C-alpha cells in the first residue's frame, strides 16, 4: 500500500487540477481540525478523505481502484492504529510533509513522504498482530505479494 499511495502522491503533485488542489486543501484542513478538537472518529474519517483526495488527483483509474480496494482491506488495522495514543499527532505531521510536497508540485518528495507515512501503518499493524498473537503468516504473504505487485506496476502506473 505504501508503494501505491506513494505513486499516487507523486502523480497528484504532477497532475492535480485546481479542483483537485482545493479538494486536498479542504481535506487536509479537516484533518487538522479533527486532530485539534481531539475527535478520533472524525480524524479517522477525514484522514480517509485526505488520502482519497490525493488518489483522485493522480488521475489514474487503475491506481485509484487498487488503492481503494486495499484501503478497505486494511481499514480495521488503520482504524485501530488511528486511535492509539499520540498516533494522530504523528500522522498529522506526516500529512503536513505529504501536503507541502504536493502543493509545491514536488513529485519525488511527495512520493517519499507518503510512502514513509503509509509504511507506519504496515509496521504498526504487524506489531499489533504479533502482540495479539494473531496468525500473521497469511498477512506477511499478502503484504509481500502486495509490495512485489506494487513494484511491478510502479513504472507502468507512472506512465498511465
């Protein structure tokens, strides 16, 4: 997911329209408001809107569809991680890095910032699974398959 969201951020920086830019600005502001008001549920929702706005601004249908599917699959983990102490504050700082890079139309920086941000979810989700003694073998296989697939499509998606 980190690879795919990273590509989406890079493409958004390169391809966003004025309408896309406003959608990202509004979603980012909503995330900040939810964080400042200490509303984890609202932050969870606005976080999803921020990521969706970036994926939409990439103007790549296949990338959008695949990231939406993965986002739904990872939603339970993301929801749990979002409600962890201090995670909202950390995620907001990560969002600022992504946001600033996209607004500056710095595709490579946006890609790296988004990859770093989303990678935290993967790491924290795996740690959670281990801590709860969940069966993680399938999760590890799925994660590695998703990373391999995302790397294969990375170059092709950039040219769509």
